[in-house]
C-alpha cells in the first residue's frame, strides 16, 4: 500500500523573457534554494532528485541533468530525468511522488525548468513531430490550439472571441498578484480584442509568452512531512492518461485522455461532485480558450457552458469555481516547468501560502498538465488534510 506523501516546500523564480544574468545552472539553483529554504532543509536532507525539461533543443544542451547535478542538489545522489512533452513538469512531480510513496526514498526533490531564450521554441516544437506523418505541416502549438478553438466554437456557436478576451483580462489581472508571473498587465476586453491576430481566432493576448524560469518542490513521506512543516499539501490522488494523436475520431476539443485522467483521479480521491468538492483548480491553459475547454472536460463546468461560466464570474477568484488564480500558463510559460508550477500553485492554495492570489478557505485543489499534440494529460489532487 502506498505511503502518504505531501509537498512540504516549493520554490519558483520570477519569470522573464530573457534571463541574461544567469546561465541554466544558476536559474535552476534559484528555484532549488527557494524550495529548500521553504522547507527549512539542507541539500543533504534530500534523498534523490527528479529533474525535467522540455525538448533539449530548447536550450541546446544534451543531457542537461549532468550539467545541473550540483545546482539541483543532486550531487552524489540518485538523479532521474523525465521527459513527457508539455506534461514534463507534472510528470516530474508525479515521479517524485512515486519515489516516496513506494518507500524507495523519504524526501525527494522535483525540479523543472526552461530557459527558452537560449533557443527557438517553435523550431523545437515543430521538429518533435513525426518526420513521416506530421513534420510537413507542423506549425507549433499556437496553430494546433487555434484549430481546437475553432472546433470548440463550431460545436458551441454561443462561444465568441469576446469570451476569450474576457479570460485574457481575468488572467492578466490575476497574474498581477502572482510575484512569479511573467506577464502582469492591466488589460481591457477592447484592448484584447483589438490586439493583432496570431492564428485566427487567437489574438496576441490569447497566447502565452516564452519564459525563462525554474520551479522546485519537495515531496516527503507521512510522518516526516509532518515534522518538516505544520502545513503539508497532501497528495490525495493523481492520474495520467495518454492516447494516440492521429487515429480517426480523436476528439481534439474534449480529449478522451483528459476525461479518463480526471475520472480516475476523482475516483481515487473519493470525489463524486468535483464542482462542489474542489475549491480551486490550476489548469494548464497556454491559450485563453483552454480555460473553458479544459474546465468542461474535467467536469468543473457543464459541457458548452464555458461562456456562461466566464460571463457570470463563476471562474473568478471570488467565484464559485475559481480557475487559475495564479494567471496560469497564459501569463507564465517556462514550458518544462509549467505543469510542475500548476502542482506548486495548488499546493500553495491548500496550505494558505498563495499570498495575494489566495482563495479563502481552499482545502482541495486540482492541478492539470497537458502535453504532446493534445493527447497527454495528468491530474493531481492536493488537500490540506490527510
């Protein structure tokens, strides 16, 4: 039987378009040091390290875990590198969890990062496509999500670009209260709608930035977690699910893999009514339409009602179902770390440490990761109570 596991310390770096003041090791060290200080631990207290980033071509460094041994507190310790596309940050956290849950280690550090200014992200996103089936028409994530958004609008004619703009305004405003967020802007719906088209229907403010940043989280077992901190964020349940990217009938709006991951996590957590039992959700939304799409897919909003949810304010921080109070990936996107940051932000919420973007009384939080085409998804549910 798996041991109880909690997140007991977290660290993030402030996101920027370009961190020329540090190299990759320096960037990672900032997040690791912050996580250890948050948990009041020393590097020697860490039993093992799980590390991850997106394709190596982003930074242009093969086997970056070998470069980052000391910076990641991994010197003379077991180190495992994980790569699962855009879900890599979430997979790092999940892998660290299982290292502890199975009894292999008591305290494991999860580290994820991206220094996107060292490379060209869209080049890396395109060459990762299959050379026979996908590379001739590969056009990066923005074009993919533009297709997803168009299909969503086709199925739900009541959804308009104004809904996307409303989410952009909400997201940018929330990011102002997140000290680590890259984009922190005052924005109006009119300004969002008048920004230039990137790939229709996505405009500039519907899209995520490219960010240099790193994140780290300390996972600890049961009694040790209680000794480390008075407020652990207990991992109540998690699930991962993948599906093919090219098979006929693949639903790009409501992927079966995300539906299955959410249903599995809810079952493991004993959640029967997610809208009532989840207090806050951090969804991996790299583009504004995905806040409605993912919320509907995981059951936090009725199918086709994403526009109504947005208009009514239910998804705002003071609403009935707060979504993405950190500003999510639309405001802060160090790709390899983005999904781990969702877990970190969920942990901050249930421990009451989210600062200005804290959801009052949050006890249960959902963290989501998305990667690949649209076929890789992860869910982690965190709780203030064991």
